[in-house]
C-alpha cells in the first residue's frame, strides 16, 4: 500500500504541487461508504505506482481544505494534475468501476 495521509501541513506539497497526477480521497472515519472504499483505494494504489499518487485527507480534521474543494458528499475522490482538478468521483464505487473511471480521466 502506498497511500499518503494528507493534512493542512503537507496538502499543498503532496497534492497541489505534485510532479505526477494525484487522486485524493476526501473521507471521514464515521462514514460507512468511506470505510468500504478504503481497501479498494489502497489496493488500486499499487497498480498505478509512478503514474498516479494516491492520497487521503480526513474532512473532519481538515475542514478548510474540504471547503476549498467544495466537498459536499463523501467519499469524494478528486483527481488533480498540476494543482488543477481534472476529475471527481463521488460516492462508493467498486474496484473495477473505480479503475475504469480513473483510467478514463487520466487518459
């Protein structure tokens, strides 16, 4: 597993200024669908090594960043390239569907 845990101190460096595209999982510990998504997200992170950085940020602990990205429902996965949002996946999705959506966005 190679998922980076983000917070207000490292978000800019790891997500917005990353040299490769990043997918950020906005989640909360109390969120059932977020917990269902966690093992899928972690498993897929190994498939994209060097092509896509996988990161997570807790919306309860980082509400300012969640607000900046207008997070209204979780889980919310935002794909970023050079600091700009290039795609958004909201709600729980299964592994195959998530992989298809990621592949379509990063093409």
